[in-house]
C-alpha cells in the first residue's frame, strides 16, 4: 500500500558477497631457493543484514532500491596474508517489519526491537590458502580453495504498524477525527468514505507525563478478510496492537451488529486477534438526546458482550474518561486480562 511517502510492502532481491579465493603462493626470498607454501586464506563475503530503527515508520527508502548487494571478500596473499572480509550491507527498516521469502511466502523473521540485527543472506566463506594443504608427502602444494559463492534470494518486507491501541471501524466512522482530538496527529479528515488511505499514528499524552500510541487503521469494509477493498493490507496493521478500539457511530442502524461484522472480519483474517482486549466506542453521541442515549444504553447492555463507552469528538465529550479506560486496559495485570 502506498500513499505519499507511506509504503508498507516492498519486494527486494538480496545478494551476499562471494568469499575470496585462497592463495597458492610459494615462499620466495634471497637465499631461500625453495620455500614452502605460504598462501593466505580468502576473506569472507559480506552479509546482508536488516537492522531495526525506531526512527523509521515507512519502507519508502526502497521505492527506488530493489537490489541489495554486499561486498565480495578479498583474495588471500603471500606470507599467509588473509584477504579482507567483504563489507556487510546493513539496511535499516522500521520496527514491525516482517521478512518473508517471496517464493515460498514463509516468514524468515520479524524486526521488533531497535538495533536488532538479522542476517538475511550470509556471505560466502573464503577459500583456504595452500599453506593448509602441506603435508609430509606433499610439501609444496600448488593449489588452494576458491571462495564460496554468496547467497541470493528474493524477499518481501511487510510493515505492521506498532501501536498500543488500534482504531477499528467502517469508513467514515470518525476514527481520524478521534485521533486528531486525543493526540497531536493531523490525519486527513473529510465526510466521505476512505478518507484515510494509510495508518496514522498519534501519541496520547496521559496524566503524570505518561503516554501511549494510537493507530488509526484505514476503514474496514465487509469482505476485507477475503481481500475486498485493500483487504489484508489494512488488517495486518491491527495484528500488533495490544488493545482494539471498535468505533461505531451513534447513527448506525444497529451498533451491536456493526461491531459483530467488524469482529467477524478480524476473526476470518486471524483468529488470534480475538485474544486482544476490546472496547466499543460509540461516537457522534452529541446527536442523541438523553432519551435516545438511555434507549441505546439499554440495547447495548443486552446485546453487546464487551465494554462500551460514549463519546463525541466534536463536542469533546467523554474523551478524558476514554483515555482513563484505555490506560487501565493497557496496564492491567496480565493475569486478570480477558
């Protein structure tokens, strides 16, 4: 998926360096007519390494870079001098990057920590020089080993946004508006579907200088688990959120049913998503009078199996209580989690 500088899916061809060849040199100097073998070993080829960088949030660097190559190892020399190791090619990626083998689609590894280094393609070993092959019956071997070829493979990088809370809802449910009023983020907001085409992250400043991160995930449509709309491109960003906030507008025909549809999309995409803490937030409640609010609460008490909360982003209602509830959910004792 791509919008502006946000890219969360790229394919790369990576090549590690070839090992240097060993030397088959024979020792020669004044007064030494027949010196023995003194060929050095070849250097190791460079690795291709992916390194986590907490300051990155997109794979935009790879827009015009689809090949990553490490340096070859140097050849061995005389006097048992080893060739230089090839320089490793270290590539920084955002935290939350999943690395797949493009051909098999198997997950190779995941980058989740700052500074974490993963060797994707090991450099080839350097060949041994002829010094290693001397023996009592072969005192002047004139052969050495060639370096081992590096590895080549095609990989796919998928970025899954790292955030504490993920906002889940249908298009135009008010997720971007909520993010803009509880954080300093400035997502694109308009009164039409699919305003948000990329995940937006915002930091919620809580009491006593504490904070947590909220991600506005692009709107889910029914059938997203089967790839409708942008399908799994949206859903995978929810996988790393520890708490899910389901946002349903108060003017929805059936709040509980809309929640169930959203939950079913997550279930069909990845059943493990149901293990996360969930909170239903009914937005745009400034449109309801007290009588309608009472009726809606009675309906939700009967039909909604998870906690719910009323807010109005425009009227700034219920937002402080929402922050308190989210902080409590994020910091509860793991033994008491649902």
